[in-house]
C-alpha cells in the first residue's frame, strides 16, 4: 500500500464509502441475478457444462440449417426462373408474330407506294396477293393488343381511334385499301404513307412493351436487336418510297427530301445498333454489303441524296424498287437468323434451369443425410473440449488478473503513453521538450513537524495533504512526477505536448494547491495550519526512463534545478516564479504578479523573480477539501482491526 500513489488510496476510500451506501436489498437483487448468470456460464458445474454442450451442438446446426434454407430458396428461385423463362418464351412468340405482321405491312406499303407512284400501274404491284399475305399474318397472331390507327389517311396523328379487337382493325385496314385502289391521286400519297407508318409505329410500340417485360433476362439484348432490325427495315421502306418518287416523278420537294435523309440515316443507325446487340450477325451482314447488288443500291441511294434534277423514268423507279426490295429481303434473312438465336437461347436457358434444379435437389439430399452425423460427432467432441476448456479458462483468468495488476502498477509508476511505448518497444528513448513548466512545493517547517510527531502521524499527515493535491491536479493537464518526503513535483507539457497551455495549467494549479493546503492543521500544534512554499519555472527539459529495476520517468535540465531553487528561496504561502515564467504569464494574460526584486540564488547568482498572486478568473476548487483532510490512509483502517503491541493510534482532530 505504501508503494501506491496517494490518489489510489483515496479512490479505495471512495469505493468503500460507495459500497457502504448501497442497501442490502440492492446487493441481494443484483447479486442473485449475477450469480445465476455466472452459474449458467460456468463450465465447472454440471448445469454450465450442459448449457455449453447445447451451444456447441446448436453452433454447427445453425450453418447446416442455413444451408438447408439456402438450398430450398435456391430451388424456389430455380423454379421461379423456369416459370420466367416460360413467360419469356411466350413473349418471344408474341414478338415474333408482331414482327411478321410488321414485315407484311412493310411489304404492303412498298407495293402501295409503287402502285401510287406509277400512276396506278399494275405491272409490278400485285396488291391482291400482298393484301392476302398481310391478312394471313394478322390471323396467325396469338394475342392482340390495342393498336392506335387514324380513322382516315388525311387525319393528323393526334386524332386517332383505338381499335380494341382484330376484326375492327381488319375492317379499318380493308377500308383504307379500297380507298387506295379507287383514288391513287398524287395529292394523297403522303397521307397514305403516313397511315401505314402510324400502323407500324403502333405495332412497334407494342413490341417495345413486350421487350420491357423481359428486361431482367439474358435474352433482352437479342429482343432489342430484333426490334431495332424491324425499325431499320421500317425506316428503309419509308426512305424507299421517297426514292421511288424521285425516280418516278422527278426531284423531291424540300420537305420530302428532308424526310428521305432522316429515314435513310435512321435505318443505318438501327442496323448498326442491331449488330452491337447481336454481334454474331456481323458476318452475315458483311456478306450482304459486299455483294454487287448492294453497291448498286448504294449508288442509287446516293443519287437520291444528291436530289439533282432528273427526267422521270418509270423504268428507273422499277429498278430502284427491285434493288431496295432485295436489300430489305436480305435484312429479313438477318431477322430470321436472329429469331433462331433467340429460340436457341431460350432452349439453352431451360436446359440450364433443369440442370441447376437437379444439382440443388442433390445438395439438399446430401445435407439432410450428413447433418445428423455432424451433430453426433460434435456432441462427442464437445465433451472432450470441455475438459480442456475448464483448465484453459482458469489459466486465462489467472493470467488476465495478473496482467491487470502489472499494468495497473506500471501505469501508476509511469505515464500511460510512456508505459504503452515501453511495453511495445521495450525501450523509450529520452526526448527533449522545448517548452515545459515545472512546479515544486514543500511544507514549511516539515523537519520540526517530523521531529515532534511519530512516524505514523507523519505518514497520516502527508497522506491527507497529498491525497487532496492528487485529486486537485486531476482537473489540469499536468503530470505528477514524484513526491520525496514533503516535496511535491508536478510538470505540464510532457509527455504529451500541449503548446503554450502548460503555462496557464501550472499557474492555475499552483493557486489551487496553495488554497487547498490552507485548510490542514499541523499535528500536535493546536490550531496552527499548514503553510507551503511553491516555486515555478518554465523552459526546456529532457525526459526519459531511468533504470531497469523500478524504472522511473525522470526530468533533467536547468529548468528543473531553477524551479527547485524558486521553491527553496520562496516564502510561506507564496508562489515564487522566475522572470521567464512572469513574461510567459503576461503573454497568456489573466494572471497578476508582483515583482519581488533581485535575489541571490545558489548556483544561478542574482535573479529577478516575482510572486504569482492571483488569477483574474475563478480557480477550480473542489468541495471535499475538509472531508479529505480528515481522512486517514487505508493502512490505518487495518491497524484499527489488528493494532501492534504497545501502539496507540493518533487522535484525529
């Protein structure tokens, strides 16, 4: 106990008083709950061993159960995935049917455009057969959705009639066909083309909605490519209608020329997009573009792009229509190849889903068979492990307890940061601190007091004073270096540097300790109170660990010596500071000093010194001064119970 710092004794006293203030009922309630919990966790008793055995059995069962649940969920996901693949297959079928209808309508539009642009010539426009092919594609559609169609070919796009069934759409289409047969005038050409375009736009919109429903599957990119290929053919057919007009009727108007350029480039953009989504079609498309027919198509398309004046020639129009018809047929071959790829992908996905389902069922069966075996093995191993666990737990507790004791003692002897560094690196090099403030104090007349009192009275007296000092300095950013006899040494600015804060911290602490010391009475001196001398100096010091047996954190340098001289040459109940400390306090501000004059300091010569009198702001004062002053050290409580022979305890005043 004597080796422990004084503030540790005080903490022990506080702990004792706190324990005494708790009622017996609280202790019984808390104690019973903790005892039951500890008994349940203690492997040394039968209940604890059973509980731990149960825990060790449950522990491997949890991942097994999780694996079973995961496998079951995986099977469920596989079944749901198979259902989704079936739905995707249905969506692909619908998209294929829509693609066929759009293709037939595109071909029909080309025939109608050629029919009108050649002034109703029936040499190349077999409309009856083309209409029959379109009707056949419409009748083969598995489902029908709402399609927005203009009520007449000359109406605006915003004025539409929504057809709710196949028969109404077929009837409206037949009415339009009859109007085309009877009125192939030049003034109705643009409106007729727009009517076909609006029908295909509605069908392509429905196709786009079908593709959105499959956007979480791998077939989505193929369907997007399929849709873009249809749009490319659609735009190419519209551009072809303007090209036929150019060769059959002469140069295009500005509006028609702009429309031709727009649809021509849209067709190219859509075919490039299709090749990006379905790169396996690139070799086929390369074969198409490398043929002589395609070069002729490019040549005639470039003539239309130039829109130079020409002589209308029905033969050139027929030739252009034939070339473009062949080119779009080649694109439809790509379309069929893409449909086959989509079907193969869906079939492959179904086979993969079946394989995953079989693997999942096999894993689930294996887990269900192996789980009981694992649990039995774990149960047998748990009993053996518990024997080792009991011994290991006991040794670990003893090691932890001893380590806590050693760490506690080390942190009481050394600063925590230095102690941690010492534990990690086994050495702490000395360090120079450029700005540190040192405080020294001692008790005036301590030699006479020690001569008049018994040793135990002296220890009690010093313990009561320095316990209060230790409590007071906890309020400041300071480090207690040591106490030797009645000398009390404190430093600020190390081992953790705090800038210029060390000046104000030591100054305020010195005023606080000076105030706290005035409440203590000198033993066997009646009403005479304790008086202390204080000395403070600021400057550089070197700090480091000294020794390997009972290592201490020591300070070295002229700053330490000067602070000690300030204390020894000071006066009772005054704080003696150097001129450097005075100047530092003036820079900090908030403190009042009084010039003492020149004094002769041993080893230093004449020095100009000052008294630190007070602080402008309030000083942090603890309220338990009188209570602490009346307390006795911990070892005296033991002496009350077991007093030595011929010893009388000192009377407390």
